[in-house]
C-alpha cells in the first residue's frame, strides 16, 4: 500500500521542495533528433490494435484490453504472445497529457494491478492529467505467466533449508536449483528464451504507439527501473518523462551479477539491523523483551530445529521461510517496523502471518527467477560461485544464508539457478546504458532501501547521460511509498517536466509512535 508522509530539504539551501519547485526547478528541455525506426525498433512488426472494454465489477471504472506482440522480435515466424493491459482514463480530459505507463517491478508483480494503486493512492492530479496504463510484462501474471514449481513443490523445496550456513549447503543449493530449472523447462520451456527485458521494452514501445502517444511517459519502481533503463537506451528520443524509483545499477545487474547481488545482501542485513536496534531502544516494541537481537536469533534457530508443521506432518515454516517473510516486510520502512515486531512476537507462539506457507509465493518466484536468469549471465566457474556465495552469506549472517543456499526465489537468490539456466537468452539486453540523446530522466534512491541499495540509484543517475538524482533519506522501498516529498517531486516532474534542484534530499518522518519514550 502507498502511504504518503514525510518532508524534504535541499542539501544546499535547506528549503522545502514545494518552494524549490517554484523558485529553482529545472525545466526539461526538448530531446534530441527523433528516432526514425518503426515502433518496437525493428522492421515488419505491426502495432497492436487495442479494443478497450470495461473490466470486471471488481475493477469498476477501469478498462481492460489485450495486445498481440511478437514472441521473438528477431524471428517473427515464432508467432505471438498476448499481453494483458489495464487503464484508467484521465479524469480531466481537457488537460490530458497522454498515457502514463507504470510498472511496480518484481519482476513478477502485475503492472495491470499497479494501475489501481496509482489511481487510488497517488496524488489525484496524476490520474487527472494522464490515462494510467499498466501491462503485465511477458511471462508475468496475466500475460502468459511462467510456471515452474507448484505451491506444494515450493513448500517441499524449502522444508530442509536452514537460515544459517550448514555443512553441504552449497551442494544442496545446487541440487535445489537443478530441480527448479527442470520444472521451469518442463512447464514453460517454450517461453523462457523470450521473457528478457529487451523484449519487454520493445513491447512497451509498441504499446506506446498503440495508445497514440508520440512520446513515452513512464513511472517505474524497483525492477521497473531496469525496464525503463533498457527502453531509454533502445529509444532515447521517444521519452517525454521517465521517473525511476528504487533504481537498479544496470551494468552490475546484467553483466556483473555477483557485485549486484552482494550489494543487495548487505542492504537487507543493514535494514534488519536497524529494525532490531530500533526495537531494542523502544519501550513500546512488543518483541524481544529488551533484547530483540537475541530473541530474533532464538526464534529463527528454534524454527529451524523445530519447524511448524501441518496436520500431515509436512514442514510449513522454518527459520529460513520466516527470514523470507521478514525480508519482504522490511520494504515497508519505519512505518512497518511495529508490524514486523508484532508478527515476530506472534511467531514465537507459532502463530501469525509469518508462519504461513511459502508455497503461496510459487508463481512470483517462477517469474522472478525466470526473467532475471533471462537477463543475467553468471560466470561458469563453480569454485567462483562457491566463493561468492560464501562471501555474501558471511556479509549478511542473518539474511544471507537462506538466499545463498536455499531454492531459487527472490532476486539475490538466483546465482545457482542462473548459472545452470536451461534456456537461451534470446531477449537479453547487455548495454550500452547512457541513453544518449534522451530527455532528462529522474532517478530516485532511498538511503536505507533494503531492496535496491541507494548506491545503485547514484550509479544509474551518473551512468545516464541525462540522469538526475533525487535522494530520500529514510527506510523502505520505494521512496514514493514512504515520502510525500519524493512523491511530490516525481508527480511534478511527470506532469510539468520540472525537476527538483540538484542535490535535493527528502527526509524521513520519525519512527513509529511505539518507539517514543
């Protein structure tokens, strides 16, 4: 859920963003010469015809459509894929700018469903001035989603995993990845080569043309920033505005995956440490009785030694799966810390949402792993893999081992799977990354982001020829979900093409009330 709060400052002047936008904002100039290539960037491809219809009653006020796009942009004889789209029409048609394409990241999250969040939780002027459009990327959600393991198979795969490094962990991780890859190949093998981000970006350019926009307006979160970065490099002069919140370092992600993963391990461990320190200092924290670090370690090791089982004796929750739940919860920032503490306290009694089966994540894991393995190439050396996983697990002793040695799941847990990935990478984009000739691109990073480290945003903004960095000093992922200052800057840029002054920092609000003495 998007929550709006916080305030901001500029690093030099100490003025709030609202004043800065009036007095010192940077107006985006017109971009370089137009790209003469057809929509999608390659010849012989037809722009989809969209037949918009009212969505189901659950999505009253929204319109839905499907689009046919090439399965393989380099071999049109391989047929087409069907993409699921949703839009919300601009409420002020007289002042409508165009369509704003949105993507929440993952990979594995539905951009069509993200439209509902943008319309309901973001400032109303965004939905007033734009048609808000989301399409599920190929292989995700309702766009022919990748299937690997079933929920039961996923639960079983995690049954023997530990949250700490155990003897034989590397070999078990290798075998788990082999089983996962075999399931992906068996159930989705004909799709796996074609779900990489280059083809997703080409899809978005076709859809830009299909909705009648000459230039793309785009808001991407998390992995959605990588989609935007690839688009910006394929079609730099077709961008009107592009806001990338919770950014990826594209070169590290695509071509130096050990470096990228290590940064994520460290960021997650730091976020957990800051939560535990807050809990230790807060008289209102309901977990740990004054020593949450010891309580956390005891809880996790206790669940590893004595897992929660269902009525048939099958493992539902252990220390590793609990760690996964905490990992996702840390994205909620400071406003979510009290909730984490309550859920950990409930888990001590073997109850609460953190002891639910991880099998419910099976579809998300399938898309997350498959897309990222289509995008990334790990060195083939097994000794190097063993060494780098050991480094990552050591750098993040509480959050790291389950990702390094567990079954493939989320982001930084993919090394074992991607190194032995069974499919060709026909849709991988490997650079360049400067987006030469593009309009200015707003990159937003959060200093305490547990998911996409702040340094990635710094690097992306510096890598882009026209990158512009906005910093949110706070916790959580992404900035727009936790800082109204950051969100206001993003909305102002998307609507008016005005950028916050260089060096603008948005500051977080205080921790939850429970921390106050």
